[in-house]
């Protein structure tokens, strides 16, 4: 079965009339409301399912455990036992995992039983081996012992026919253990979201090439490609495009043919060489979102031949923050995994800061001695701060004075990942 979602509309990024500066929460709400899955479904084996997004609920084919069994090594019999010394004759034979006992254990008798073994007919209780003495003919132990002790019921974990994983879940190694234990050998998952990454700008050169005065090495494309892979998406590297409108249009054409989403960096504002926004505007599907956040400039959002485009700032720090805060949850929706918000933690600050009202701010930060440190400079050109950081401190839209020890919200970079 192939599940193909409907295409996105050209106005899915349109802002309400009269909107100027868009608060972060409003921008996120608009993305959540208007985007949906764009990937088709396919059936894959469990060995190929790690990190994939479930397209259909997974239903157990078999109960786990499939029959009552013992949780310990010991001796099995029927019924509980009261306080005092208990002596039971020992039935010949034993029950082991994968090698069940074929007969019935008579009432008042016990049988040797090993961890994981199905309970023989006539057994519903097990006494631990270390609590027993035996001469090979009988066993002796001290009560009391409740009926059903040290055993597991059939279906105690999962019953056949039960939904074990809901669609939209990103599959983990533990999920694969659960699906395998309940008899499944394949799952219906969404195809991996394909993300094309384009860097733009005459000033950019590839690492390893000679850089002339006024040129810089392309830092965004390696960062964004690696980030998409970390999110579990398939990447399409479209390379570095000069500030040439025809060349960029051709690259966008190729990207739209190969990918489900396009990420560009640079050229997203309204200057003479901002060709990303100009081309999207000419295509009739361009929206410039002036987000009230720092670091970050306007986001160029639009559609190119039916493929959503996220036009990120050229500054690497702003590009990373905008990707984590906006593109990551949006792409989760496009991938079929649903909307997810990164988990943040309230921790004491190890810094001082006076924040003005009007914009939400994200500071490069890391945890040390239980407190959040921030990078020594807020300059958005300080790429070393991204490598130094382990996450972001999020400061709210309003004014705020932070002193050491005050609670702040710290979001680890790992909280933005899919799985």
C-alpha cells in the first residue's frame, strides 16, 4: 500500500493581514497549523526501520509473553503456601526456556523450572532456587509464598491485537525489540524526508580552496547537511551557488525535483543580491517573516514548484538558531512525525544580563556545575560559540534582568533531534 499525502498549497506560509513583526510563538503556531506530511509510505523490514517515522499504527500479532512463564530459576507447583516449613515431592523432569515440560505436574508436587520457561500444566507458582534445599527426591522451603509468585502472566506486557506504537513515532532500538517480540517482521513507515541544502553568495569558497580578500569559507552548508542527517533526514547537497539569479533558479529547479524541502542560506533579505527572496517573490509564493528574535533576520518562506523553501540568514549563528527553532519542528511535520517542541530545563544562571523587551533571545550556552554558562560574546559572527555551546538559553519576549542564580530555560541541542 502506498500512502501519498496531498501537496501543500502555495499560500501555506501567508501571514495574516497587518502583521509586521511576528512573535516567535505566533510564527510557530502558523507553521504547526498549516503544514502536514509530504512523504509517502512504504513497507520496510525491521532491520531498515531504525529512525523511520511510522505511517500506520503497529499492532501486536502475538502476546508478550505468549504464555505464562517463570521469572526466576526455581521450582514450580500449584497454589501458594502458608507460613512454616513446606516439603513437596519432586516430579521427574524439568521445564526450560524453549524446552517446555510436556506433562502435568500433580497437585502437591513440584518440578524444576528455569527462567523464561513456560509454566507446565499444574504449575502457577515458583519458589526461588536459593530459598530451597533438595535431596533430588523432594524440596523443602519456608513459607509464606503467595499464589502466582515469581511468574509472569500471558500478555502481561502486551496482548495480541493491541496497538503497541502509534503512527508518527520515530522508531528507536527499543521499539524494534517490542515489534519483534510481538511477532512483527515489517512496518509501514514514511519515506525519509529529503532535504536539499543550498549556499548562496559570491563571497563563499569551498574549504581547501584559495580564498581571496573579501572571500570566506562556506560554513553553513556543512553545518546544515550534518544537522539534517542528525535529524534523520536524507540530504541532497546542491552545492554553493554564486549571486546569479539564473544559476540559482536552475539550482532550485534541480532541488525541487530531488527533494521534499529546500534549505537555503543567504540571499533571504531584500537587498540587490538577495536572489532567494527575489525568485520566490517572482514565483508568487514568497513570504518574508520578520520574526521578533535574536539572533536572526527575516526568514524567507515560500514554495518552488510545489516544494517548500526555508530561506535562512547567511550568518551561521542565525542560520543555526532559525533552523532549530523554526525549520526543525516544521520539517518534523513534513516528515510525518508530528509537531514537537524541544524539552527545556529550568536551571540556575551562571551569568548576568539585562534584556530589552520586544524580541525573544537565544544565547549559546552550556551546563557547568549545575548552572548555565553563556558564551562570552553575543556577536552572531562568532562561530566558535556554536562549537563551544551544548545548547541554547531561551530568554522570553519581555524585558528581563538576569543575575547569577536566577532560573533560566536551557534547551540542550539534543532536545531538537527527532528520536
